[in-house]
C-alpha cells in the first residue's frame, strides 16, 4: 500500500484523483484530503430533494455527486476525508476500513465506535459517514470525518426539500452530529498528519507519492467530464415529478413539473385563472433548465408572466415554485 497526497482542496478534483488512481494504479492506496465548502451527494440521490441549492449558491458551497452510494454530507476545510482504494478481498467490510480511524482516535484518547450502518460515533454522536464503490474487482472505501466544520452550513445546506417528489431515489439519513475538535486540541492539519501516520504504521507503508504533471492533466479532464460537470452532478438525478397548487386572489394555480436527467422535461400549468395567451408559451421557456431559482429567474428576464396568467407576477411565480416549505 502507498500513500497518495492530493495537491487539491476542491471536491471535484479530489474525487477525480480517487477516480484516476482507482483506474490506473496497481498498488493499494491510502489518501487523506479536504475541501473548500461543499455538499457531496450519493450516486443515486435526487439533488433537488437532498440539497438546499439556493442556500449553497448563496454561500459558495459547491455541490458534487460522487461515485459511491449513500447519503449527502457537508464538508469544509475543517472536515477531513480519507480513502482506501484496494483490490477487493475477503473481509473488506466497512468495519475493516474504518478501524484505522478508530485506532488513530484511541491514540488521542478518544473512544469511537462503528455503528451498524456506515457511521462512526462518539457518545452516540456521528462524526464520520462512510461509503463504498466497487468495480472490476476493486473497492474504493471513503469516509468523511467531522473534525471541525461549520455546523450551521451542514444543517442548512442539507435540509431535505419537504415537497413530495414522485420517483425513486436514495434518501440521506440525518443524524445527531459531533465534532472532534470540541474534544481534542489539534488543528485540522495536525489531525490529518496524525491519521496519515497511524495508517502508515498500521499498514507498514513507507512510500508517499503525488500525481505528476501529466497525471494532473488527466485528473483535470476527469473534472471537466464528470465531477465538475452539471451533466453528472445534476444529470444523474433519477426521473421525478413535482406537483404543486397555490391559491391566489386571481385564482388557483397548479404546477406539474417533470424532471428527466436533472432537467425540466415537462412543465404544465393549469388552474382557474384568466389568461391572455397559451400558458405553454410561458412554460416552454423552462424546458431543459435545472429546477433552480437562479435558472428560472434568468429565464424570466424580460418576460411578463402577468401576460400569460393574469394577476401573476415574477415574484409570486418564483415564490410558488421555490419558497421554503
Ligand atoms: N461531514 C460529515 N461528517 C459526518 N456526518 C455528517 C457530515 N455531513 C453531514 N453529516 C450527517 O450525516 C447525514 C447523512 O448520512 P448518510 O448516512 O445518509 O450519508 C453518509 O454518511 C454518506 C457518507 C459519504 C462519505 C464520502 C466520503 C468522501 S466524499 S463523501 C447528514 O444528514 C448529517 O446528519
């Protein structure tokens, strides 16, 4: 096993390093890494359901989809990730790969435990979530460790959308969380070094490497094709529909929205309001867009919604579709 140091601290890049190493290295790998603020969703999650996209846009929190399954987590520069990439072997359970983390904590006088699902907890509070990806006889096991981190962002960015979404998708499992830095006096960097050192001892590793310039180019290609690309981050959202109805003094407005590959594929507005023109002339402006307030507002520039739905304003329209429920 060798240690790979990632030169990046952006989620799309670090996921691309994992992906590159997974596909191109024969050695088993260990890697510790961290990112600027981001939300990382599971492979089969509905981005609209699990993430407060507006909050993320307003707070510069990137949203990226990973290859492994499971739920959505928040990370920032105080949240530490680790990855093992190995050949698939008997006994490669979640418990097996999380053990070195628990050993590293014991050395710091902290007693953590593995729970039945995929979490590590201290005193019942989750500080680590884990996920795996298996392919071609190899396994990627990675985990996030809430060493520190902005809990306000964690709570707000991951607030599940309470709208009824008709469709299949993996839901996150919300937990009571706790941060390690409230228990120990280390900086995030010191904690990373400690974790690295512990794993190097446990697995007898003496070799540390870093992607070279040529590899970095390939990693950057993976970023633009996948983890930094809306077609992956939004597009892998399973098909779903939303139905809404809002009562206004100018009438009841019913919205039926279908999303396919993360984009609006069908949008129907019905109701008992008065109209000057066919409402499909309005709704067709949104076909192909992400279902986000920012994209809808952009599409509405120069459009008079009151022309299609008498009494309607842009403000009411946006509120009907995107207000916090
Ligand atoms: N950073 C972090 N650490 C620990 N727990 C978290 C974190 N962020 C959110 N949460 C809590 O976990 C649940 C979601 O739990 P759930 O079990 O649904 O999902 C996970 O744990 C997935 C872990 C993925 C790890 C990958 C490793 C490399 S990139 S991401 C969320 O609602 C919060 O309550």
